[in-house]
């Protein structure tokens, strides 16, 4: 993964924010929409692209575009920084591969203890029965 190449491939678009804000909302385009084309990206290898497709399948569009919005701040520059940071976090989580679990053997002492406990319970139940008089 080449971060500089990936960041250079990002496309930003400034849009007017929705919601309350008075006159400023009508004049200033502070909301930032980030789009990233995963399929045509040069910053990822084919294996990384495949991993991202599977891990980020819910976030990608049908033509493998990742679209993120940010309108948290009044400043367009801050929104751009926030959305870029959010994008990099999503990519890092998408490339994460969890370690494979190695099954361990059950220790012999644990097996012995279980069998011993079973015998104890068996004897206790045996003593609860009525004596057999013949």
C-alpha cells in the first residue's frame, strides 16, 4: 500500500451543507465529498484490492467506488482533513487480516480430573439408592 499514491488518487468535491446555519449555508460550500475508485487505483496490489473488496463490500458502490461525506466543521479545509483521515482509517481496517487461531490440545491432567469427578458423582448417586437385600 502506497499512501502518497492513494492520497493523490482521491477526488474531493465541495458541496453546500444541508440543515440549519442561516445565510452562511446558502453562500459557502463547506461540505466535502470524497470519492475513491478502488478498481482503477495504482496504490494497491491485486491481493490488497481483493481483500478490500471483501472487507468493504457494504461501503462500496456497484462500480467499486468509495464515497465519504463530511460536514462536521464550518471550514472546508478542516472537513477535507477529517474525511481524508476517516478514509485512511477505513482502508487500514479493510486491509487488516486477523491471526488464525491455533487449536490447542486438552491437557491430560484436565481429562483425568474430569473422569475423577464423574466417578465421584457416580458413587454419590449409587449411595442414594435403596440397598438391595437378597
